[in-house]
C-alpha cells in the first residue's frame, strides 16, 4: 500500500535524513504540499540542485535531536536515523515512518516490538513511497499543546511577522530581538500572545512542519502556554506590554523600551534567578549563564537612563519600584525552581493577626525579616491553635453548587466560617491577578471553574499534617482537611455536571501565611476586623495552665492532661464554633453524673472548657476492625451504661466502644458526650436508640461524622449482632463470638490474598513504570549512539568518495 493512502493531503510530513528528492516528488504527485526535508549539511547543495522548484523545502539537518524537537504530523526516518525508532516515545510526531533498510531489519523489528510491548505505539504495517518501503507506527499518546512550538524553515524567521499580521495576532517578541530576523543556531523566539489569539498563533505555526523553536506564552497562562503552572508575567502587566508593543525593523512587534527593561529584569530575577549570572548576596552566581544578562540589562537600562543595581536584589528592588513585582503567591510558585528566590522568601512577613506587618505587603525586603516559615509553627503550644484558611469560590461553582453547598461541606469538616463575602469587581480583578500565579485556567479538568467570585474565610481547630505522599505533591500544605474539603467539593461538581463538564470549584490557601495574603487581596476593608477575630479565637483556645501532654486533637476540641496546681486533670477545650457541643457535654455530665456511675465527675468549667479526673485506660480498642474483640464482660457493661442513659430519657448518639475507658481503680467510664440527646416525650425502645439505629431523616440536631449504625460501630468490635448482645445468655454469646473469630480467621487468607493482589498489582504498576522509564532511557541512548555511529560512517564514505574500498572504515 502507498504511504500516501494513510493520510489526507493536508498532512505535514518531515523527512529526516533526506538524500534525494524522490519522496518529496512522490508526495507532491499525490497532492501533499506541506513537506520539509532535512538534509545532511554536506549534501544539501547537491540535493537542492536535484530538486528544482523545491529548494525552499530542503534545509540543513542540525542533528538527530531534531526528531524530538520538531512539529509535524508524520516523521519520516531515513538511514542512518532509522535507529531513532528505539526512542519512538520521544519523537515529536503523531506518526513515524521508518525506512526499511537491509542492514537494520532485525534491529528495527526489535524496536517496533519494544514500542508495542511498552504501549508506546501501534503498528500500521509496511507502506511504500518514492521507491522506498517504510514501517509505519502511530504513537498511542499524541503530543499535547506545549509552550515550546516550532516554526517552519519554509516560512522562516523573516516570514513569520507577515503571517501573524495577516491573521491579526496580538503578540510581542520578548527579548533578544535586536538582530532579528537573524536568529543564531540553537536560539529560540520567546513570544507573548493575547489569550484570544493563542490558538490562531498556534495555527499559523502549524501550517508547515518545522524545527525553529518558539516558546509561546499567553497573557494569563492558559494550558500549554504557562510557565511552571503560572502566567509568564502577571496578566495585567502582560496585557499592558502587548498593548504598548512597537514594530521593530524586522517587522516583529516588540516591547516598548520601558516594558523591555522591566520584562527582561523580571525574567532574569524570577524565572532564572541565580542561573542568570547576576550576582547576589544570597546565592552563588552561575559561572556560565545561557545569556549575558548583566550586559544586556545594563545596556537596556542605560538606554532608558535608569540607574540599575545589577544584582538580583537590585533588580528585585527596581521591579518593586516600577510595579512589576508579582504577588507573594506567584513568587512562591516561581521559587520552586529558583534557589535565589527561595532564600529571598525564606523568612515571611508577620501575619496581621499577630500584630505585625501585613503579609500581603510587597514592600521591598518584607520577605527577609520576621515571621515564621509558611505557617509552620515554632513550638508545640502554637501548633495546638486553630489555623486560618481562605477558600476562593470560582464563578462556575456559584451557579452549579451554590454558596450554601460550599459552606455545608466546610461545616461538615468543622471549619468555622468567619466570612463568606462576594467579591466586588475591584477585588475580583485583584485576586485574579494576585492568586494562583494569575492562572485561572482549567488545569487538569475538562473546563475552567472561572475567576474567583467569593472569599470564604474560615478557621480550623484540628489541622492535620498531610501524609508523606500528599506532602510531596503539595509541599506547602499544612492541613490535609483543606485538601479534603476541595476534593469533596470536586466530587459534588462531578455528580452535578459529569466528567465532560467537570471543573475545579474552589482554590484555597495552603498555609496561614498564604491565607493572610489572600485575605488582604480579597477583603482588605475587613482585614483588621477579621484579624482581631482570629486573635481572639486563638487566645481563647490557648491553654492557660501547664500542659503535661496532649491526649487528642480533634476538629471541634482538644483534650489535654494539665497541671492545675493541685494535681493533674483532663481539660477539654472547644473551638468557638462548637459551643453547642460543649454545652451538650456539660449538660450530660451534670444530668447523668449522679445516676450513671460510668459518667465521669465534672471537676470544673470555663467559658470554653471543662475538666474531668484523669483515668488510666487499660482497654485498647483499635479504630478499625482487626479481628480483636472487646472482652465480653466489658461489652455487656457498655450496653448497661447505655441502658442507664436510656432510662433517663436520653441517648448518646455517638456512642461506640472507642468512647469507653477502663481504669483499674475506677472501672468503666464513658467519655465524649458531645452528641448527648434528650428525647422529646417517650424514647424509642432500647434496641432502637439512635446510637444503634441511626437518626431519623427529619432529625434536625447535630450528628457525628460517618455512618451511625450498630453494624458499623459495634458489631466489628464485639462480634455479636444487636439481638445477640442484648438477649443471649453469656454462654451463647461466648459461642457466637468464637464463631465470629473463626470466620475472621477463615477470612484472613482472603483478606490477605486480596491485600496481596492489591499490593501485587500496585507493585506491577510501579515495576512497569520503573522498567518502562529505564527502557526508554536505554533506548534513547542506544538510538543516539547508533545514529551518531551511522552518521560518522556515512561521513567517512562521503570523504572517501565513490569507488574507494571501505572495508577498513569502522563505525
């Protein structure tokens, strides 16, 4: 079958290692016009001479790496570049056609087999074109839009401005444009484009296959045109640069002189950092920078009569003065790949609630003094205090979910909402610019959630550090419940609109420092008021007596062993949002204490706390079922405690075995009475209490998190059905529990097998990724070595000339 039968006439074809015009002629005869041939430099003149009328489509081949750095639909690999088929995953094309040559048949079969086994390519068979046979594969993962694009040599650097002007593209070449249209080998065009014109610009570049690199950045950092997940420049500054751009002698649009200096300085300091070669007192200077930024900045500054301190700190100060310093949020994102910037930001400003400098301030040097690092606390006492978080509700979430749904999710995770204010137009513009690095695109979701329209300010009293896996992905995150809230809201969106319309509904702060920055940007008129509220909440939650140890820290309260001056006692302190839980528990202690021996004695109360005697617990009950059972005697005693509560017309809705303690001296005690409930009128029969049966649908009181049922909360820990626990004699209960244990043991192999299968599948996936990664690295090295060896041999043959014996020439 002819190769041309696989593709349409508008398909772009790039021939790597062209040595004759035969393929180009065959493609042209079939109506294919979008062709580029890359020829060994020593053969270029000869091939062009034999290709009259197509000279502009034949250009010198810089090296085998071009196969990975080009833009085309079909990449044709000629001898000696056929060995690049080993690294097919790295090739920049949707289809790869590999010339069938006698000396490489076996090796290419192995390469094709490897590509199929690794899932990198699908075999489309053998096809003929221009007197040669080609094995064709389709890459299973098509290239995605990326910042790096490629301009065709057919158009050339000199021809691009006219095409962009004809298409009405709003753009600017950012730097190194002085010598255009001359572009040194290995250099690229760094270009900024208006969001509305991004796809038009890409379409202009995609008209022909090419290898001239173009880095294309959109004004707001749209997907595939961003810089490490953020906009290349703050979007408002990028728009201004585009609006003020002037026409260069080459025909290209370039920044106005003032914007040229600011944008080049921004790039040197925040994109390059110490790699720019600019000296700094914080980091070592790169010995061999990619460009001479010191000279370039000095030259541009002198032309603008600007006295610029040519150090990273001096450039940073200049950008602050001229309004080009980005928000702290953007700086932190850029600092992930900028050691100088990381050191610059290492010491954050004090937060407003601590009475210090406003964290959102951009004053020069503010990041070098005072405060703590990314909200991580300096001592254990501070770590027990509530943590501020700010959630930005995005435009689409307001219409799909509504504010009430967002607040309900946060309340379910025990966030205390201090404010949920709609953003006025100025605040929306401010937050769009300053938050998320100015990039509010769709990210990994199907569509964008839109710009921020509402700021929800909340406190969380039980921040839990993320586990190592989450921490590796979100290194600044200090409270995993913030991420949990976002994931729950994403699930709500998915349920509402489906996967094809899914979007990210909220953006949140990662730590307290970031929360204060967001608050200052979103609600500056309420900053002092909310800072005072936060200070008050933290002061109230702070334990004022010596803490011996922290027993637990939950989302509503913390439990500590304290020294009251006369001995040790347990103090339970509640957050301001959990006052009703405190009141219920104190009421339960008072109402039940005299009638239910298992209820602890109330020692003292405060505005947001109460204290109890300390009991030494010897009853160890796991949080999750592991086959162990509560001793039957104690399980029966637990039920008896609940009967006594029921006899008082009340219920402990959250009752479960884990809420009981066993002290060797004082016996069984029940704690955590926050969901104490007194029935209106006659209570249900004991087997139907809410602690066992769950609450009715019309129940309007507080309920604990998770499933409320005997099956979920009791059965896995006592090994008896509810009827058996309440009605059976002891001897029969022992028998039933023995059967439960036997069933558990019998099921253990299945659980172990299930776990082993899961672990095995996970290991297999990890192993495949590991082997695939190393196979691709090996294949990449092998391909380049073989290609270079073949190129060297071909060059030796060319030097030897026709008719010369070559047995002694070795690759």
